C-alpha cells in the first residue's frame, strides 16, 4: 500500500468532510464493522478519501492508495464478487487474494458510488477482520442509502473541483498568455492641474469578459494572487522607460503579495524612485509585522508607499500608523458628490488633517466634476485622479495627453 499526499480537495470546506466522516462512522457502527471508507477510483487505483477506522489507522487512512488488482473493488463492479460477504472464506476468489489474509478481511460490504453522469466515482465500503453472520442482502439496500448520502457531498465537491480547475486554467492563461496589459490613469495637482504621476491599472482581454477586480479575486481564491499581481507590476514597470523621466507610476499590490518580499525584488530591477506601491486589499491585514518589514524594505529602496481606498473600511488609524504611508488615497465613495455632502466634507477634512500631521500626501480618487474638484481643493486635498482629468489610457495616449497638458501650461 502506498500513500498519496492527499489534498482533500473534493469541496474543501470542512462541513462536507465532516459530514462524510459522520456517515462513515455511522455505517461502521451500524453494521458492527471495524473499518469504513470512501474511495475514489483513479488511474487503476483505489484512493482512500475518507476513513473511519479506529485502531486500524495503519492500514486504512486518507491518502492510502491500492491498485485495483489488489482489492475487491473491480471484482465487485464486474460481478465476480458479491456486494455483501458475511464470511469471505465462503468465496474462493476472495480467499485467493493476498489482501484477504494480510489485513485480514473476514467480512465485507461494499457498494459503488456513481457520479451524476452514471459513471463510477468509487466505492463505499466497510469490513472487519472476522466473519459477520448478521450481514445479509437486505443490508446492501441500507448501504446504498448511506452511499447516496455520501454522493450528495461528493457531487458538490466534484462541481467545486471542476470550477476550481476552470478557474486555475483561466488564471494560468492570463499569466502565461498576452491577455493582461496595463493602462495608465493620470494624477494631477488640484491647485494648478499639473500632471504629477500615473497609476497603472490592469486590463484583461481574455474570456470571460469581466472587471479586473474579479480576475484578482479569482486568483486569490485559488492561491495565484501573488503570481498575477507580480506579473501586472512587472508589466507596469516596463512602461517607465516609455514615460518622461520625471513621471512616476503607481502599482497596486495586496498585503499578502508585499509580505512575500517578491515586490522589492521586482522593483529594484527598475528605478525604485519612480515607483509608488499602493496597498490595495480591503481585508484585515493578517501579519502587520511582516508587512511593515517589507514596506520598510521598499522605502529603503526609494519607493514611496500609498494606502488605497482610505475611508472605505480598509485602513483604521492603527493600520495607517503601522504602515506609515507617504500617500493616502481617499476612496471614491467619499469623493462622490462631496460638494453637496457636509458629512463627507467633514470626514475628508479630518483625513487631510491626519495626513498633514503625519507628513503624507492626499489623493482624491474618482473626481468627475469641477464642483467636486473645487470642494476638494478648498478642503486641502493636494492631488486628484478621475475622469475629470483623464480616463485610463494606453501608453501612447498617456504620452500624448501628457504632452498636450504640458504644452498649455
């Protein structure tokens, strides 16, 4: 018997596995057996997925792999062995198989588990080392009922497994193909409209067509967030050589990506002094110490740091104090209609005061009207970003926009 490094990926949420474990334990005790397990038939092998076998863990455990030639499964599926064997010694084929003696197996009850398309997924089995004269044909029906309960858990898991595989294929395609490219949106001074920098934003041309944030959410769900963000940052930094040397570029990264240390390795191959790293994730930062360490490493390279979506629930004051960013980007929801909303004006004024006290620069995101722009300027916000100044654009259009803007000044 070999062991597979099992990843319980049939609908990994624990409640499904807990239910399978409970079903197996119920089966084992109901039939007075010592071992109950659910197996999957994979490439000529029987792979144990879930097991209830107190005292027999050495021979029956999740991840155990047995060739179909060694076990009863295929013989039962082909009708050479019955589904119920109250005494295996009464069946010559079972007696001739080494596994019957090696375990030993004195009694055995097993039924197949089917996928929705009618193909065999695996086997639902229980056994004990001695004969069990209480077993009979009527127990097969009971066993099938339990197998049906297990199938519901498996079906949900197979569906999720399929969805996860499809998600992995989509993200792999985005990473290895050419569907991901970067566009640039300008950031200007609210005092005089002078162009200050650009923010690099991701765009995906691959299927399915959906907003960039959904691509990154999916990448995160399958553990590929760091890979996708690293690629987008590399592509963004590649645009620096095509911009005037006084222009900086902001790149977005989640705390998890920054904490790996990979960002510093990527950025130091370019011009760190022309890079702003915007911390983007809305979730609670899990490892503040590691994040702070890597942010300090970036700052030592000359990188400026920003906290995105301030005011949207991401950054409490404690988090801001820990990260000590150079830039606070005020969330678009705070900016929308700020010219007519005194409560938003009060919040922004407080954030501007906080920024002034900590030496940070403020950027208002999503500025779309001259009224919003004027209100923000009066509140002391220094920089602005939004459709009022320029939409996200390709590198050629960004240079043309920049040249036209500067020619009028």
